[in-house]
């Protein structure tokens, strides 16, 4: 069973608008002012459009609007210690979940978040290559669902720069403290996704869709039966199929 629904804070991840790459935001500006927020929205696009690949266009798919979000419990709770001192409690979650809100699939939630952005009800979190804003008057009901995929697989992600699905790489350090520049594939058996309150009744179907989508990245694990090498495993990862997915 999944964890209970909670109220989540929402951070919206943007993308620099074409032609705005050279625009420099004033460092000494009041970041809470309407003018600065308007400048943020002029430089970054927070309501974005899918980047269809040629195969999808040929197949007749159309562009669709979406909003890329990061979610987590809001935090801010305080507890009183035995000494009487009041301190801020650490958050219940230790990493952000993520959710791409498509207008075509979650129209009401999409419009709610879009309205918060248009009304400038946010605070600026980051102004790097991708602008990030935190909606400070909005809470999104949902949960970060982690479940057993049923098989070991190689996690993939969709690169926002070109829309292609790519393997998720990790960069461990060797015994000398040097990072592996090539990276290694991270194999796991846990599925992870953010589930909206409106999707909770359909959570098993969502999990099954994730299992089906990741079958092509399944890792075959062979156990060596040689008694002198008990517990040694050989991991073979198949080559991923060509990507023709239309979402980003």
C-alpha cells in the first residue's frame, strides 16, 4: 500500500526562452518585486510545449502544453525539545519527487498551477540554465510512490534538451578518490513516481504502465553456480530500443 496523501510544495522548472540566453538579470534587484518576477517570466518559459521527434510528427501526434514540477512536503514544522527550546523539524522527505503535468491529462491541476505563475504568486529559487520558482500560496495533494518493479532494470530519463530517453548515469569515485568520468549504469528494482490525488484510485494501473515501459531496460542477472565463487553475479544489460516516445 502507498503512503498517505500529503500536501506538497511545488517548484516549477522552466527553460530559457529562445533569444533570451544573453539577458542578464539585475543582481541587486528586489527579488520579491513584481518587476523582477516579470523579468523572470520573460527570460524563462514555465508553461512549455512538447518537443516532438520526427517519428511522432509523422505518426500524427500534436504538440501539447506541460509544466515540469518538483514536489516535496513543505516543511516548516517546529518541535519543542525537553529543554524547552523550539527548533525547526527536518522535512519528512529527503529528496524531491518530480511530476510533469500535462494539460491534456490533468487539465484542472495544470490550470491551477498556471494561474499561480501568471499571478506572480511565487518566489525565485534559481536563475541558472533553468529557472526555478516555488509557488508560495499553493499546495499540491499527492504522494511520492515507491514500489517493487518486479525486476532489475536500468533507470532512464528524458533529456529536456533534445527530448530523447537516455540511461541514468552515476559517477562513483574509485579508491583514489577519482570520479569515473564515463559513469556507470545504475541498476535497481524500485519504481518511483508522483501520484496526484485524482490518480490515486488508478495507482495500480499507473504502476503496471511503468513496469511495461521499463521492460525494454530489464537487466538479466545470472548467478554463477561455481561453488568456489558463491554469490558472484554476472550482470548483462541489453541495448535499449530506439526512442520514439512523444512526451518530454
